[in-house]
C-alpha cells in the first residue's frame, strides 16, 4: 500500500458504524436465549467450532456462539479490512502511525534466505548479523573462552530490563527450565536471573548468593534512558566493581557487562564496549521483542543458541500461517475474533489465561502486558474517541493452582471468559506404581473437566436429586453458560513455544485491526513517568530540608508521611 492508501485503510470510520457490527450486536441479544448446556449437544456446531492446525487443536465450542456467530465475526473482520492491514504489516508499512514506524517483529524470526523489507531495504541480513554475534558471544561465554576480569568462567547471568525487556524472556526461561534438552543439558551449571523492579529488594534477590567474579550482567534498554533499568544498571555496576578486587572499573565493565540497545553512544558512555552492544531496531516494540537480542542474548547464554534458534523457527512457522491461511482457518484471526466477541458484544471485560502446565507459569503475566498495553486504548488511529471499549483485563495462573484460588468466582460469581491451554506430552512424565493415572493424566483430568463445569453447570434440581439438603441446593448449584476456549498443543519444545507465543502476538494485532486502534504504541504509560520525575525531584529536595510544594493535598500528605517514616530509626 502507498502511504495515502494505507492511511485510508487504517483511519477508516469506526467499525461500530458498519452493518456487520450492527448484525453482531443483534445476534448477541438473540444468543441470550441459548445455554451452552444445549449448544454442546449440537455435534455439527461443535465440530464447526474446532480447528486442528499447526499442531494445535483449538476448540471454541464452549463459546456462547454458533456457526452463524463465526460467520458474522468473519464478516466483521472483512469489513474492518483485517487482511489488508495484516498484509501491510508484513510488507513493513508504517502501521504504527502515531510513532511513524513499522511493526515488523516477524522479521526477527525470518530465515536467512528470505527477504522482508522496510522502505525497500531488506532487514533480514541485519537481523542475522546480530543473531550471528549472539551465537558467537553466547558460545564463548558458555565454553569458557570469554572469562571474567579475574580469569574465572562466567556461569551466572543477570538480565536487567523491565516490561517487554523482562516479561517475555522470563516466560521463556521458565518454560524451558524443565525441557529435557534445554533445561537439563544446555543449561547445566548455569544461572539466569532477571532484575526488573527498581525496588532494592529485587536487586538483593537477584544477587544475594552470586559471586561478582563469575557474573555477567546484560542491560536491556532500547534508549538506555529507562529510569528503573538504568538505576538498576548503575547499582549492578557498583556491585561488580566493589565485589571484584584488584581490577579497575573499565576492565570489570568490559568483561562483566553487555547491553541490548539501539542507543550505542549512550551504552558506550555508560562504559560498555561497542563490541559488547547487541542492537535492535525501532520497528521492534518492547512487548514484541523477545525474538530480538532482548530475549535471544540472555536465553542463549542460558540454554545455548541452537535451542533458541528452534524457538525462532517455531515463531516463523506461525507467522507464515497467519500471513497465508484463509481467515476462516487462521488460528490467530479466530482466537482474536472470539475474544472480541466476548468483550465487545457480550460485555465481558475480563479474560483468564489458564495454562494447565507449570512450565507456563509466567505466560499469563507476559500476555497481560502484550494484550493490555497493546489494546487498552480509548481513541481510534485518527485520534477520535472510540464509542466502545477496547482491550481485555487479563489475568491468570497455572492449573490446578488457580482452581484453589479464583475459580470460585468464575463458577458462581462474575462471568469471566477463559482460555485453557494444555500440553499433550509432559516435560517430566511421572507414573507411580499403584496409581490409577499418571501425574500428567491427573492434571489433564482437570483440564478436561473445568471447561465443561463452566459451560454446563449444575441445576438446583440436579442437586435435589442427589440428596443435597434444600437449604444448600442454591449454594451448590452452578448456573453454567460461562464461555471458554481450549488450546491443546503437542509439547513445550522450543519450536512449539515459538508457535504459541506468535499465535498470541498476532491475536492481539487482529483485535486492534478490527477495533481500528494502534496496537503498537503505548502512550498511556507516559504520564505516570512524567509525574514520577517531579516526585523524584521533590524527594531529593526534601532530603535536604526543602518543603514539599506543587502537589495536591493528598499526595503532599502521603509524601510527608513517607519522608517522616523512612527517615526514622
């Protein structure tokens, strides 16, 4: 698309003014007469709401939806020009209009022999030049040819970053920790920790049992100006220099600190050698950056570059599916449309991500940022206020832990659409003699049961038939008709994890394309940062006896109390 045509596609009138939106709104009202208890009895409907593709079985039959719903959602996607917007994204067009940038994260996992261009320039060679450097550097550290300043191998890594520079890499670190290949063999004897929070307690937690002489620090900051990250980086530098005796600061920093950043001059000014800076590009948004040096460097240091190369290959496979598959069979498109159906038409503002896999324990946290920072917007691409809400409130916890925490509300309180995720092959299968089922089968029994419990429920009459006392029948009844969607994946190998993460990345984009918003900016995080600078200045002044001024009464009282208490013994 030429720029003028792209603007026309991205800045179309609100999709809520379309006939397709009106048809779905009317259909949503009509769906109120249907209960999932009855809908699940329609085998043709259930089969038509299941997709087995890319090694993933996606079952939407427990959505408050029919085959007509699916067709109406696809019609809405056509009206919103999802295909055209998707194609523009893959062509490197400036779909991030407010920042004048492409959203070109699929290029990060594009194979070396393919081409993806921005403004006529193929960026794939640049991407692989950085990957080649990551491969060489990570291998030199892991093999012991790159040593610390005192000649000791660097066996511990602290990755300093926040937001997308932390959540995505941490999710993958946890997911691969028990993988037979990555976790057991590739990471043997190595330690990887993440330092995100500027709270000094987080620094202590990251460093308390580490030896500075055997520790490498990776500072992840695109601009090298993020306040929390840079303060943590300076704190880490001080910890290294003070903890390694007999070495000057320049030598310590050269051997023990590297950076992932596009601000080379700022990283060099910090003291990091130019050869120790691994770049990425302004077309990589933080929450989409795990496939760049942001994630690839610390995770390659931990698990080895070959493992992470497989992760990139899996993400590229999902990229190609998203790019080429018809919308009616396109997993990211369908996943996004059903989420939009729940939030925009059925009025459910919340979504639970429920992985029945302990390896995915940090996946909900990563998706929380990916989804809410991308699609929590109040204006359309052209800046006009939206007449409808966008985004979903995302939370989650691995099953079965969540069952003993918040499922009570999901079953008998508010309606919370859920996305259940499970794995066919466990990373750590356990079969005990005399047990009816394996440990993984026990876990999966809950995965199969919970969506049905939410959908079908249990009536007071059924409770009565079971002999439940009348005084408890309504307490023990379940209304059901609570929507969920299930994803069943083969395993959690690096390749499959790459597919899973890319599936959700593209799902976010699909919803933004339909809503007509910019899923690739995040202006909503700026105001708090600006106000924090004023508070920081005031705290510094107050520590030298200056009075608090320029804040409202509430903040002034809180600040005064803090200063009094934090200064007392």
